[in-house]
C-alpha cells in the first residue's frame, strides 16, 4: 500500500513538473480546442503550442537596446545619431481626432496629469461642465523628457522619456469620444537632456564648456539642423498617434543668464528672428503634409514690442510663417506702469485687452502675409499676488473678446482648474451678447516715449547687446509660466477625488510650479508625478517665469535632469521642481 501511495505521489509530481516546464499550456489561445477524447497535454498539442509561441516571438517588434555610437569631442563622450534613429521601431495606431473647433477654448495639461486616471477624469468633467473644448497636453516639456514610451530610437538612446502617459492611444480615443480637441505641446530649445548627451548640439560657453542659464539648465543651439530633426521626429510621432496640432514652445533663444557668454557653434549667418522663422517654416513643410496644424507660443511682450526682444520672436515675422499664435499675456507678468496701469496683475481686463489689441492692430495693418494669422492667447489661471478666481477668469475672456479674439487657453502649472470659475456654453453666450467695454478711463496707455509694456517676473536684465533691429527695451523680459510639467515630486496618487482634484484655493486658481507655455521655465518643474494632495488655497510661493520673459528676467526652469540611461526611462536626478506654490510662466 505504501508503494502504491509513493507511485501516485511520484506521478503527481511528474505531472506538475510537466505543466511547469510547458508553462502556458493551459492558455492555448492559438490552438484549437481539443475534441472529446483528446488528451489536453498530448505531444501533438505541445508541439502546436510551441509552434504558435515561436511564431508570436518572430512577429514581436524588436525593442532591444540599441548600442549607442559615441565619439569624442574635447574629451567629452556623447551619443551620436544615425539616420535610422528618427524612424519608429514599431507601428503606431492612429486615433482619428475631432476637427479643430470654430472657437478653441482650452487648458494646459501636464504629462503626469494626462496619465493619471483620477486627474484626467477631473479634466474630462471640467470639459463636460464648462465651455472648455480643448486640452493642450505635454508630449515633451522643458525637462527634455518625452511623456510616453517613444518608438523612436533617437529618444531611447538618450533615455529622454518618462512613462507619464501609459497609453497615449487610449487617451486620444477617450478625447475623441468626448468631442475634445487635443493639442500636443512640445518644448524645443530648452532641453537639458539633449544638451548633456549631445554637448556638440548645446549652446556653448565662450569661456569653455556648455552654457547654462540662471537655473543651471543647458539649452540646445537653435541654429542646429540636427536639433530641428530630433524635435520634428517627436512631433511626427505625436501626429502618427492622432494629435492634429503641434504647439511649439520655447521657440526662441535664451533670455536669462550670462548671455554675453553664449556661443552658437552652428550659426549660419542669419539674425535671431530669421533663425526662428527658418525653423518654423521647415516644421510646417514637414508637418502639414501629415495633416497637422502648427502653432507657436510667444512672449506676451511680443504683442507690443516691434523688435524681437533679444530672443528671436517678432510678431509679424512669426505670423508670416505660422497661422496660430499664442502670446502669453498673463497680467501677473507685467511691471507696474505697463500700458499705464498701476498694477497690471489686479487689472486683468485692461492688461489682456491692451496686449491683444496691440497685436491685432499690427496684424491688421501688416502686409497680406500676416493678416490671416489667428491669435489664441494663453491667459492666467493661477495666483501670485492677486487672487485669481471666477471674476478674474471671466474678465480675461471678456477682454480677449473686446480685442476681437474668441480663442483662448488657460495656464495652470499643476493643471488644476475649478469648474466653478469657467463659464458653460450658455454663460459664454450671455457674455458675448454684452457689448465689449474698453478699459476704464484712468487706465490710459503709456504716453509717447514711454517704453512698451514690460512683463513682470523681472530677472536679470539681458546682458547681450541688442543688434540693430533687435530688442527695443532694455528691461528684463518677464517670462511666462514655464511650459514644463509641474513636478510635485510626489508620486501620483489615484485616490484623489474629483472634488479634491478640481478644488482651488478658496479665492482663486491654485498656482503650481510649472511654467506657462512658451515662457522660460520660471515655473518649470521636473516632470514628477503630481501629488495626490488637494490644492491648497494659498498661492504658490512664486510663479515661475513663462514664455513672456522680460529682457532680463531669469527664466524659471527646473534643474537640469540627470543623464538618462540608454534605453531606460530617464533615471537621473530630475530637474528641480518648482515649489508647489509657484506657477511657472509659460515660455514663448
């Protein structure tokens, strides 16, 4: 009897071992179900399963690590790119997007927010309850990191990605189902990852090494065609996924730090505004055949300054090349006295109206090539000194309409928006039925001879001497909230309730640490997952400068990201994130 028991025990162990060795045999999806009387683990079925598994392995995309080619320059080893690095290694499933709305009304969304089910649901609820119909989503921010697992070898070689958005195709499908227009925001020349991994493409320091701004962040040379191709490869990948529009941010030269020490080794004999326009023209040539719209973020000061304020952004010049312009006209970023206003931050209607009216006038009076440009300004949804709530939000919308602008985007670095602060479709229609007002009589424009509007966030004045036709003002440029995603440094918690996510400070929108689009990373944060902490009512300590930098204002940005590991998500130390209370101004 003992022998029988031992035999049965041995047979049982052999059976278990067979199942383990042929793991997966009980999930024979590729093999037809056995007929009655046929053994489940027969030799024939084992061979059939192994054959199906082998075929699946052969069809699987090759995602193995790509050994980087390196070369030496001045003793620095860096990653080199090959032509094939710009082609995706696995196919993307395109989601056909909804068409651009007749009037675009949107908000900024960080990569971490877009990838968090709870926070993304809060944004969907915002769009359902209000007139919001567009989301501007980071696909690459000013940390230099792409927001998803890229199919591009060039991105994976650099380790320039973080899986903030786990399934971009699913996200785009959800937006299509809700009738929401998606815009991909892509930061260009402020790129600490590319500058570190490819120092030959970085802005050089005339005293040696790589030039860094006041935040210690490296920039890449706007003249470099290789930099252009790198970013356009990412833009094309976003288009292949289903983004119908690419919004370029930080499309400019640096605006803070020791600008007199900047050395552009890829310069080709053109002035700054011509270089910026050359890139935008090339981007349109590459993207329009794919059915993709191109838009660009600009410093707010560009609306009123006829030059290019030292950063290469001239209103008419850009309008000749790109049809959608998004100046960052955040009232908190203008100095007292700008446009004759004692405190622009507390006079949002007058500040926004005068900025956009200047731009509209210049475009209307320009030649035929600029008259078709469409203004879609970035407006303020954060608090610095003055508390911004529903009244201030509506004041900016009314001001834009009074200036003849019906499109707008709101910037909050942490992507936290209170639905109660935004009008629904009926309320918006009621606003449009009211005749537009001009600013109050006491809010007069500056008298002749006074400098044009200066934006706030004064930083170090530009050290570089403006060339003929360059920036007219010597005032520091105030940067608009940085475009990077606010990094709170805390992991994303999925347990936030919709109310917590949408809740603002008692008086107004919460200021977060991300810079506004197009502006210097005044508030640029490292792309860390947002914290699950509900927004507090207190404004952030300070707002990072965004695209609208004044001539000398330091660009707010995150600390340079550490060197990413090849083929692995960026593992280096992420750029320093802005304090939760800071709202980075967007970069222009």
